[in-house]
């Protein structure tokens, strides 16, 4: 005869097992890597994101990529042996003199309801004689004590204020340890360093700026890819060959 206590114990164990199974599925789903693919005039660059290292930078970067923010921007700063830098919306125009000074506005990262809340706060501050919230969308730094700026590192550019990152990013074409703990690392190149090398070694146009390329390379399309199923065969091979410590830095 099966006692009620045994039935209750069985049901409790079954419920716990189901809960743990669900948690395992959720953990597995959360562990799926996230990528951003840049299609550029110099070739494709595939980047893996580091959400555990810099969750807000990754969230910002992937949001901007999904909304087409990066499409049509150029790599406006090229320094051989150092970095290539891009992501400035100002670079979509024909004036190179303003490149390197742009970034996302609140309208680029907030929805209509969120913007309405910001406006309410601004109205309240204005009524009391205070300056309102500005329109620039700046990220707070997520510096890591362990992350290294290696060849292929994806990191966030900023102004002198450490909490001034927005959309401009750089890819290291060589190890740059002087940047460690000074800039937020949030990803790494999986495939496409050849394209980065082509970009960084291009002829410069000193009249437009010391590190400005004579013929800037455009990002024609940015695509966010969840998991490895959406990768091409070549990208999957590059992902498989990437050292484990570069697949998910923590």
C-alpha cells in the first residue's frame, strides 16, 4: 500500500526534478554565445560578446546593431600596431572633421514610454529651476581587473570621463596592455582579423585628421546572431578554433 506521505514525497521530488530540469534548460539557453557580424567593405568581421564581463556594454552594442545604428558608419580612426575605431554616427555624413565626437542619443536606446518618463523628469526639474537630463546616452564603465587587451579584443572607446562610452568601439590589432583596466572589454574577434589588418594599414588622409583613412571602410550591415546555428560554416570553424578563454571571458 502506498502511503499519502510517500505520494507527497514523490510529488515533491518530481516537482523539484522538473524545476531543476527547467533551470538546466534556462542555464543552457543563457550559455548560448551571442555574436555580432559586421559586413564591411574590407570583409566580414565576426565578434563574440562577453555578457558576463560587461553586460550593459553588450546590451547597448547588440541593441544598436539590431536597430541599424552601425549600418553606414565607417572606421574613422586607424593606428597600425594599435587599433581600428568605429561606431560614430557622425561618420555617416561627408564631413570627417566631426568624426570621433558622436554617439547615441536617448532616442536611440529608449522606447517611447521611457522617453516620456524622461521628459516628465525634465519638466519637473525645469519647474524648480534646475537643468534637465541631457540627450546623450552614456554608459557607466565596466572595467575588469582581469580582462586583457589582446590582438582581436573588442573594447569601448570613451572620452576623458570614464563614464562617457556610447557607441564608438575599437578592435585591437595588437596586444595593448596599457589599455587594461582603463577601457571596457566586452568581446573578441572570432573571424575577420584579416579585414581589420586591411583597414588599419590603409593610406591615411592627414588633412582630415591624423589617424583618418584616405578611403574609410564602411560597415554596410551589422547583424546580431544568437547561438552558433546562425553562423556560416567558415564562422563555425573559426569559433571551434577559438581558444576557450576567449569564448566567454568573465
